């Protein structure tokens, strides 16, 4: 995984797990790797991973079980909300860049329609 210098690493780690959940690579009640395993795999400080895990739990995406680790805790409703939230984030980033390029909404919609067909 390559990290973006413009976004905190712990948020990128959270996004990494969110995408795994959205793609159903991780499902509800699946155990996620330990902090140490994830830190080693992503070559980051374990404290950064711990912060990401804490935030995932605070967001209701995972649950910790003492002595057992962290587990995905996402039902169908949470999954849809997660998808929607990430889609909105991506659309907002995209639109910000499009506005900076001064592309009109009409031209943008034509481009999207054209690219969608391919």
C-alpha cells in the first residue's frame, strides 16, 4: 500500500479496511489482523494502526473483544451507509478538482456519459 502524503496515515488505514469491507473481502464477524500484523504489513508505526483501529471501533465498523482481537461489525444497513459515505467523499474530491480546472457542469456531464459507455 502506498500512502498519500496529503492525508493522515491512520485515515488511509481506516479507508483500507473500509474498502475491504465494501468489497466483501471482510464480512461481519471476521477477525481483522492484529495491530502488530497490520503495522508490519503496511510498514507503519503500531501506534498509527492502533489509532485507526480505535477510530474504526468508534465509528461502529469494528468491535474489540478482550483477548480475542478486533472483529468487523457491519450489518447490511451499515454497509450501505459506508458505501454512501465513501462515494460522497470520492465525488467531493473529484468535483473539487474539476472546479479547479474550470470545466462546466455540462461539459463534465458529457464527459461522464461518454466515458461511462466505454
